[in-house]
C-alpha cells in the first residue's frame, strides 16, 4: 500500500507541474489572441479607410485626375531637379 501511495504522490507532483505549466501557456495564448484581435481590428479599419479613399478617387472626373497627375509629375520633377543642383 505504501508503494501505491508513493506512486500516487509521484504522479500527483507531475500532474501539479503540468497544470501550472498549462496555466502559463493558457495566459500566453490569451495574450496572443488579444494582440491578434487588435491587429485584425486595425487591419479592418485600414481596409475601410482605403475603400473610402478609392470611392473618393473614383468620384473625381477623369479629366481632372489627368490634370492632377500631370501637375504632380511636374512638381515631382521640379523637386528632383532642385535636389540635383543642391
């Protein structure tokens, strides 16, 4: 009977250790899930903003978009020429 009780104590120590280890792992998983959820919310928010911007750009008439693009290219090339001189 003493041998049986010794075996039970040995297994109980192992069980207790594994339970403590499991608790720590559960906390790590929860923290990871919280971080993943926050990243997912941020991603959805950015996707929503991108969709709004695309809708706005699509609303701009094509001829105005071309003019804006040409003006941007001209401004960009002027800046590049200024950097080359500087």
